[in-house]
């Protein structure tokens, strides 16, 4: 139960980051968002 | 074409890079969950999973392999535990070396190379430890995981602020993930407690007579190069010490404190009534004074900072420039095992355990651990 | 022929002289009687080794980790294994002061009952340190004989204590070697 809750939080933040990534104009800001997104995706898919 | 803006295009490109990054780091992360293949000798008679002795452990990361070598002659039952602390590689390597070489002769030998298998699936944070260490064999290097002292928090989280272990001792919170504080375990407890419970079940069901828990510790830690014994094994430990000293291994005796609860050398003796021994060898990669942690530090054991600390008289073992290599640490464990079995045969001949094919400690020290391992595939 | 006899006589004389040098009031053989009570001064684990060595030497011994004056009854020798182990003390629920009290009371009782004291130190260098040394210095002066593993006497600590009082001090290389002087020391 708690696990699903954690996953939903991470999923929500991941989508948020994705949206953020596409809203950025400067490539450097996009790279930053992409890097942070990596961590969230790893957490989302690898830790059960 | 011009409807797709340049920023969106570069964002998609970065998303693609994210995907690649996730793929490679994810793959590397996943390999930590695959335990390296062990190639048992032809003498192996049974393989079990720890969950065979305690089914609730099945399909958890606490489940682990149990290798059994049964002898033709009647004798005692020996349990050898490696990897209670997955960041103490000499324990794992001694267990693997035994599994890949011995044939049972008298009594039964039960070997668990990765007692806390969950601890092997992650590394200690902020240590900069290598994921694996390389043991050279004549046919090329074999890789083994360097894990963490504690159970993976992914498998057991969160830690309580204060941990009261099954034996009633109050400990700091993270000890809840330390297998060697969780004995005799709890059937419905945390994962680590369930692993401890399963090991107690194994001891009971296999009618183990003597249990040996293999460890390593930092050279600045007082209990080192030592045999820690439960008071029911005091004579055995003394006999083993005399034998080891005669063979040129300097080693000390430490009685298991009665008031330090939850440890193997205490609870195995108290709860299962078996002879309980814990062995410690010095490992620089474990310590706080070490230089850069690396596979070579684990396997060759050379560290100039420890050599300096030794010159300054800060350590409990002499630590020269030549280091204390893995081969010597494994040799020490093997020699102690041999001496303990010799002592057991002298004290209780009907419970004697004998096996063939174990490499001589002096040979392991000279030729290295890898000389006695199966070649890598 | 005469010369040969002379040489042999001189050799015999020399060896006799050499043999008797340590005996200058420093007899180390057959000076204790059995049964013996073995206990530690400092709750070290070496006391177990001494018990094993005594067993191997065929001595009639009793091992009592926290022996008191009552355990001395019928005993002809008190054997103290020196060296403080913090782990051992903690396990016994003792601190250094309480342990010193116990040991000194035991020795006092032994002296009153004219039970001689044999001291051993087997832990080598690692079983030394300020706490151990204070206790050793106090206890050693009352000993009739001392056996130590060489590495524990690297700084001549035991020699300095024993020499002025003419207490025989036997040094051995390894722990297992203690068995021989131990065996010899008893009748
Ligand atoms: Zn350990």
C-alpha cells in the first residue's frame, strides 16, 4: 500500500519534470531538467 | 516542419539522452541483484534455499543459497556462514573456496556463502566503494560483489529511532538491518530478523553442532585477528588457538560478552545450544583510515595510510607496507576452521567433522585464492 | 687421555655452573603443589588456554573465572592469569576497580593460608596497557614464580619487577610453550 503511494508521488513528480523540460527554452535548462528526470525515472522503475 | 519549434526539438533530444542514461545506469544497478555463480565441487550433495527452512522468506531478497556436503561416515554437523556482513569479503571468499573444493567425508558441512543476501545488492553510501572486486585466477579474473554491512533499505525501510532486538537489547536504529544483531530472529519481524530466524531454523533442522560465522574488521578495531567464542566453546577455542599459534598464525581469544545480545556467537549458543564461534581478520578497506577504496585495496590489501598508522602504534594488528592481502585473510579463516575441527575431534570425537579437498592455508597464502577457484565462464 | 678427561671435567663443570646460575634462589621446578586454582586478573580469555595447558600437563586444576577466597579451600597453589580485557570485564559485569578488589582479596586470603602464587601473562603485547600494568605491578610482587610470553615483556616490564625481588621469571616464545615450565613447576 505504502509502496504504491511512494510510486504515485514519484510518478507525479516525473510528469512534472517532463512538462518542465518541454517548457524550457534554453538548452542548458533542458539538460538540467533531463538529468533530474533521470534520477526520478530510475527511482520509479528500479526500486520496487 | 516549422511548426515544431527548436526548443521542443532539443527537449526531445535531451529526453532521448535521459532514456540512454537510464538504460545504462539501470542495467548496471540491476547487476547488483545478480549474485555471482558459484561452481560447487563434485562433492556437493544438496543445494537448498534458506527459504526451504523458513518458507515466508521465499521470493524475498533475504532468500539465499545453502550448500550441503554430506559425508559417508557418521559425525557432527558444521555450519559455515559467509557474508553475514557483505562488506567483509574474506567471509564470502572462504565460503566460496570451500564450496568449490571440498568433498564431505565425515559428518555434514553446511555452507551459506551470502548469509545476508540483501546486503549484497547495494553498496554503503558515501564510501566510494567499488561495486565489485576482482580475484585473479589462472584463467582470468573472477568478479565478486562488495556489498554493505546492512540489509538494503529498499528491502527494509524505514529504520526505527531505537531498535530493540529479539534478544531484548537496545541498539541504535540502523542496527535493525545488521544480521549479526538480529539473532535469534523473529518469524514476523523485519526482513533481517526473518533471515536470522531462518538461520536458527536451519541450525535446528539440520541439527548443527558447531556454527562458524566468518567476519572481517578494520585494523583499528580492538577485536581483530580473533576467535570470539561462546562460553560453551571455550575449551575448543583455546585448543584451536594453540594449534593456530603452532602453525604461525598469531590470533587472540575473546569471550563472547554475556550482556551483548543478538550476535551469532551469543544467541546460537544460548538458543540453539550449539558451539558458536566468530572469526575476525583485518581488512583495510573496511576501516576509517584507508586511502582510496578500490578492488586492489580489498584483494592486495596494501594501504600506505594503514602502514603509517601501524608505525605510529595506532592499530591492533601490525600492518606493513606489504599489506594484508585477501589470500592471507582467507588462509587465516581456513586455518582457524581446520584448527577448530581438530579441537572438536579431540573434545567430542563422535561429533567430529572431516572433509577432503580443502586447500592448505599455506598454499592459499602463497598462490592466492584464485588458484583454487573455478575458472570464470 | 688426561687432556680429554680435563676437557670433559671442565665442560661438565661449566654446564653445572650454567645450570645453577638461574637457581640462585630462583628455583623454577617442583616448587608448587597440586591441586591448583586457576583464575584471571582482568577477566581475560587466556585463562581458558591455561586451563587447557594444565589439562595437557596432567595437573589437577580447577578453573574459576571469578574465584573468591572460598574457592581456595583445599587448594595448594593459586594461578593468576594476568591481563585486563574490557570485553571480559563488561561480560562479567565488573569494572577494573571491582576486579582489583576481588583479586587482592583472593591473594590476601591465599597468603594467609600459605598458598603460593604463580602468575602467568600470555596475551603478549596486545594484553598490556595502563590498566593491566597497574594491576600486574601490584600482583606480581607477591608471586613465587612468573611465566610470560616474550612479546608481552618486550619493554622489560616483567623483568624490572621480578629482578630486584629475586622472583624467578620464565620467558617463552609462544603460548603453547607455557605447558613445559608449567608442568615442571609442579611436584
Ligand atoms: Zn562483520
